[in-house]
């Protein structure tokens, strides 16, 4: 598979979301990106074709873990991707809130607040929450 085909497969595996930095890396160093992608697929429970990878933790739980970690790191750029994946996998607002609360205990209130703001912004964009 050439790098362009690999990038297309990688985008499909990530739910149709292209991340320009990963596309760039796949073009510049395709072997590294293929290895990185295999690791990511295993970690999040998906094969490139979208089939489930045999994991003990369900993909939704893995996304909630990612949400807590990214919130703790205050990675507001990557957090929306994982919030949307968790929502797509059926995560409730309460489940997401508990992941954010877990991050808050370790990293502080501002991290939790930022995560809640991001979740509400995404819910609003999806038409799933009314303005208050």
C-alpha cells in the first residue's frame, strides 16, 4: 500500500477525520507512521478497516480514559476528537463528566472546566444541547 492509500485507510479508521500532522508524517516517513498507527489501533481497539481489535476494555471506556488524560494535559486541540468518538460510541454526559471529574482530582478544577466547556460546545454544534 502506497502512502496515499495508507493515509486514506488511516482517515477511514479514525472515523473520517483527517489530522494534517499525521497525513504529513505518513507522506514523509510512511514506515514510522504505519508502526505508530498499529500501536494506536491496538490502544483504541480498532483495525484500519474499522473492525474491532480484540480488547478487554470497550472502545468507549478507552475514549473516556483518553478524555481524562487529555483534559489533565489541557490538550484542548486533541480533546474534541476523543469527545466526539466517545459520544459516537454512546458515552452519556454523565460518563464524560465522571472522566472529567477524575482528571480534576489529579490536575485541578480548571482542567475539568475546560473539558466541560469543550463537551458543551460539541453538543451544541451537534444540536444536542440548548443554549442557556
